[in-house]
């Protein structure tokens, strides 16, 4: 079956930067607490909702303007805009599915020309962070949440491709019709995907999606 929808991870796939969560910890000087919560989650001591809530609470009262500086400085991976434009030209829909934050993912989608975004929503009001978050996409729950995107577009898993790089992408890479690991962070991620790309240009995914396409 032909691919009719391509869904992307954000951090490390569409951007050259690491997790937006960690970048905010670095920005606001909360890396010590952030590492503690990270370790607690992977030790099974807290669940994902608690992890996200604890992180967001650290940033209560911080100015959104500082966050926007980080977002503005975020660099896209080479070839992102061209890749999305080519997919659009072939009638292929595009979406983001991210365990990151809307304040970042929405901006990346706008810059890249991606139609739909599903991610977590960072609370803010009157220019400051409220210390709250609407938890939507859990760390390892992308296989569950991709169905929201499929319903939006009226697509099936079989006609959907997913492009990601991290261990938190493995659940969805294992269920879609075409799974692409773009510069995977480790071999286990690569082994989960049907296609592995170890180049720095996103356009290298196109020949695997569009028959006869060349970068």
C-alpha cells in the first residue's frame, strides 16, 4: 500500500537539538532536579504524568519570552522544508507526534509546513509559565496516540510512515506500515525500523516513501 501520511518525531529528527524538556532545564538552571526526576521515572518510582508535572512545576513563574528565545534559536535538520514540500506536492499528509512540548512543536510545524501536531501542552498565562502541563503523549505511548492522528486524516496504520530517532519512538515504529529510523540514537532503535538512515539530510527519506523519488 502506498504511503499517504508521514508522521514525524521532533527532537533529533526535525531539529538538530536534544529534548526541549532538557533544554528548558538548562535554561532555567533546573538540571539537577530534572536528572532526579528522569532517574526516578526510569527506575519505575514515578509515572510519566508525575514526571511531566514535576518538571513543569520547576518552571512556574518563568517568562515565556525566555522560552521563545530557545525556540527561535532551534535549528532544523538539513532538508526539512524541502522534504515536507515534496511530500505535500505528492498529496502526502504530514504530522508531528511528539512527547515534547507544544510551544516548540507548533513552531517547528509552522516553519516546516507540517499540517497537524499532537504533543503535550505547556501551561502559560499573561506571559509567564503556570507550572502546569496537559499531559497527552507519554514517553513510550506513541503507538497509542498515533491513532488520534490517523482519525484526524482518515488514514490507516498500513498507509502511514513514521520517522523518528529515539527509544521513545520504538513503540510506534513497530506498528506503522513504513518505519524509518533517522540517525537512530542506538542500535535497538535501528533494529526496530524497516529503514535506517544515517545521514544528516532529511531528504534521504524520500526515496523510501515516494516511488522514483531522488534527493
